[in-house]
C-alpha cells in the first residue's frame, strides 16, 4: 500500500503549472523533483503536504483523501503525520534551539533526541537563542524539530540550501537513514541534480508533466 498517492493533480495561477499528475510514494522510499524556477515544484510539494488545495485531483495518505469536498483530514494529517522542511526556517526567534525542538517533541510525546542533535551538529548550540545562530545552524535546528515529530512523510523544499557541501551530505544522510528506520517517505524539491540523484526516484517537472529520469 502506498504511503502517499497523488492522482490526476492539476494547478494553475496566472498560467498552468501542471496537469493530470499522478505518482505514489511508498514507506522507506525517497523521491526528488527537479526543474527550472517557476515550473511548479514547490507548488506541487505544498499541495501534497496539505498547504495548498489543488485545482483538480486528489492526494491520499494511507488511502485517506486529504481534500475531497467532505474531507476534514488535511489538518489532522499535517499535524500528526507530515513533517515539512523549508529553506526558510520558521523558527521561534525568542526561543532557544532546544526549546524550538522540544515544542515538536512535546506534540509527538517523545523525549528530546540528543543523538539526533549530535548527528546534526547542533548539540553545542542548543541553549543559544535562534537569533544567535548562523543560517546553517538554524536550518539544522529546523530539521531536528521536524524529525522530533516522528513524521511518516517528510516534505523538503531545498533543505540544504543554506549548508555547505559537507554539512549538506551529513544532513541528507540523516534524512535517508530516518525514512529507512521508520518506514517513512521523503519528497524532496531541489535545484541540485546531484542531490536529487541520491533519492530512489527522480522526476523532472517539465511541459506540465512529471517525467521520471
């Protein structure tokens, strides 16, 4: 059974972005979407993660529709089952790094994962305020916050955009290890083809369609 399934998705703003897109994403699997700026990659991720309703089609999580006319599942699934990593961190600036992560762990009723913080290289800055951290450190805190929630599906929009090459690899290794260990799934949007190729499947969004590469 697919963990996440998109069926016949279509969307447009002032111009069409994509039409009749369908794909499945299984537990333990990662997929990357690449394409030129403005082609609709982030919009597709926002639709699949329940942040934006599609103009047409449906998204299913464990066969549960998220958008249908009578569906009230989107908010619950986003809170309980999805983790979303943005290039902009959306952290609470007045809080410490630890407090930001603990908020997510509290919602998931799990303890702070100190080993995860060590893996992400932020263990030594947990007691610092977010405003005192570099952009790269903030990004790693945001990733730790998402993983502390123990999501079934991770949506990542340019998650390594603020990181140097070495740190980016370490962070992606953590994400890939997480989805394998927890039978979760990863949907990644990136301009970095080398990064995309680390995923199990790579799609290009071009001419309103998803083309597997």
